[in-house]
C-alpha cells in the first residue's frame, strides 16, 4: 500500500464527502479537497489533519512522536540542522522534527491527499509550506530547486516518489552555496512493513562531514528484533561501502576515514499484529579513522 490508502471504510453517520474513485484518489481537484470530510487530532500540542476516506492515521505512533520530541540528537542540533522525511504522509513525524527545533524539514510524499493534509495541518500549527509537484519538477530538477532554495519555509514538500530525493537534497545542501540550508542530520524512513527501499537514499542524504541518524521503521517478529537490528547495520554499512567516495585520504599521513553504521537504539513503537512489532532502528552514521601501517589496519 504505497499510498497508505485506507480500505473498507464505511461511514456510520453523516457525510464523509464524495466517495473515492481512481481519478479522485490520484488526481484530486480543489473542489474534491473542499468537499471532503477532514478531521484533526492534537498530540503533544501538534495538530494533524487528514481525510479519513483517503488517508490513514494511527494513534499508536504517538510513542515514537513523543520520543522524537525529546531525543537528544534532535534537540541538540536544533535550528542548526535539516531533517528529511522520505515518507512524510500528513506530517506524522515531519511535524515532530520541526516542533523539536529542526531548522526545516524536506519531505517526500506520493499521496496528494496526504500532501494536502500536511499543508492544512502545518497551517494550523503556524508553519509555512511549499509544495512542489512531480509535474513542476519534471526533468529539470535543478531549475526548480534553484527557485525554491530561497523560499525558507518550514516544510518543503515534494509530491513525488523519493527516488530523486538525493539529487534535490544535494542541491539544497551544497556546501559553498549562498542559499544552502542547515546540514541534513536526520533522515526519517517511516514506511511499513519495511522502509529498506529508501535506505540507499538515506545514507547519502545525511551530511557527509557531520554524519547523523537514520530512523528506519520496520515490522519485525517479536523474537527477531535483536537479530534484525544486526542485519540492518550490515545492510546500512554495505550501502555506505558502495559509495566510492566514502573512503578518502585524510590530511595526516597514513590515516584513512570510513563512514560506519552503528545501531544506537531500537524503539518498540506498537504491536502491529499478533507476534509482530512496529520498531524503529536509530542508525548513527559517523566517521571512523583507520591507520594503515605496513599493511596492518588500526582502528581509532
């Protein structure tokens, strides 16, 4: 369910607006948005808005939202960092990063109804939003990014697949650019049953010099969590090692640097099904130094 669309929803009372159709789901008009039924929830002082016939919402995720609000790695960086949410939805976790103090959040979301919910919810919270559709981005992403670089909004939302996220993030955070935003220190990969398809983008989106954290969501068997944590680290490290530029000579003779993946924390968010738990793996990406002497390797 890539678009995270609800199914088998049967209103019991009142009007929920026009029923979903294939065209209304994929290409809603302003009239469709205006005539739909919208609801709002308030969690941790954050408003979130969605249309129940077109978008899902899980109150069980409040555990992870609350954790992110007080996560030291998020609060310490504050306005000096950018967060990237590769599956933003209506702002489920993206809003939390902004509330916690991140300077801005760059989002990707395919479902136009979720994007509209994000836009409305951000407005209720007093935040600014810029939405860029796939049609606007087209084949000339560089031109579009240059036009939005100076927008300086709280949420920059790309309504498209996140496969092109790396190119966009790279342009927005290019060091030396006058309009470059704060470095990307957190990447949220909040897709179930597994967010693994986004990990390749995530490891490259983090600021290369400072490193940061990838928050990878997965459904895992209750007895397999520790094993899966080890597997996630191996997979993340493999993605890092595939980047040819990740091992570079350092100024000091004989020293080399290599980015490494470390599982810093595993959060059990909620029970997804009998015997299955929704978990978040906090993977820290940082530099490790190696000194090579007579063919031997010494880690530091």
